[in-house]
C-alpha cells in the first residue's frame, strides 16, 4: 500500500483539532489497511481531545470487530467510540460538549469500507476525474437534498460549517457505512473540511493526478493555506501501489 498523510494547523487557528490515522492490522488471518480523519468540532471545548480519543480508541480496539464490512458490527463499534467520548466529557467538566467528525476507511485487496459521521470526506480519483464517496452530515447537505439550495449556493452558505451528526453529541449516533470494490487504477483521498472548503474538487483532482501521494499531500495543504487556511487541514492519500503521475 502506497500512502501519504499530514495534518496542519492552518493559517488562522491556534490549535489543531484534527487527528488522523494510517495503519495496517492483521485480523482473522488477513491484512487490512486503516485510514481515518477526525475533526474536533469548532465551537466545542476540547475538540482536539475528542478527535484524538476517537483515533486512540480505533487503534486500541479495532481488532475486536468481527467484520469490517458488516453494518451492525461497525455501527456497534463506532457507538463504542461515541460512548468513550461521552464518558470522557461527563467525567471532566473542562471537556464538556466535546465532539468530533470521523471518516474511517478500512480496506483489504478487494474491498473498501467507509464509516462516516460528520462532514470529513473520502474521494476516489482516477483518469476519469474525482468522485465523492461519502455524504456530509451537514445542514447544507440537508438543504441540498431537499432542493432548497443549489450547489453553487452551498459553496459560500453562511451555515456551511453546521453539521447534523457527530461523535460525542448524543448517547447514540447513526453511522453511514459504504462498501466499494477496489480498482488498482484508483487513488483515494480522505480529508477534513479544512481542505475542501479552501480548494475546490477540480483542483484537488488535478493535484492528485499529477503528483505522487507525498507531494500531493504537501501541495494540497500548501494551497489550502495560500487560499486562506481558515481551518485545520488533514489529508490522507492512498492507493494500491506506486503509479506514475497522469500527464
């Protein structure tokens, strides 16, 4: 597996509330790769703690899940992550109200499972272009779905950062689970909103297509900061093997 990842505080924030994970796990005799991005919610105290609690719980307990491609198993696991964040919040007044998004990708050689809570995203990029693999849990997405907002209007909507689902806000959370077949020609990108709110999808696609993952991650973060860097920026890029840039 070829991968690169980085998290950056951005140009405007004093604390990086993002956390990320890139790892492999041997489970039931098979090797899986794990990539995750978590964005501690702005406006909530100790968002940086919530995102790190989520990542740490995944590291420590992911092996307990029976089937990474089964909705019930992953829903049960992610609600344990949710309970851990809630428990920390209840036991420490300084952490009250903390919450985080989470986009968790688990893949073997054939399939990709994505567990989604919040508005961090996963994309597929290949010679055909860029495809979003997740759906935001956000007010803007809800308005789009209801036909009350156009795609153009959503870009600069004043409430575009309001999310409708996160880990840590309630005693139980509903996850979205996506399953995809892997194609060796595809490259995958996971990011927090600090990237896609500053760099449009067309430019993201262009940079990933024309650079190896390490350079693409650097260029995307630099461009997000050049465009304002209003939020923390986390980017993970992975594919099955080294591929030459598309020219």
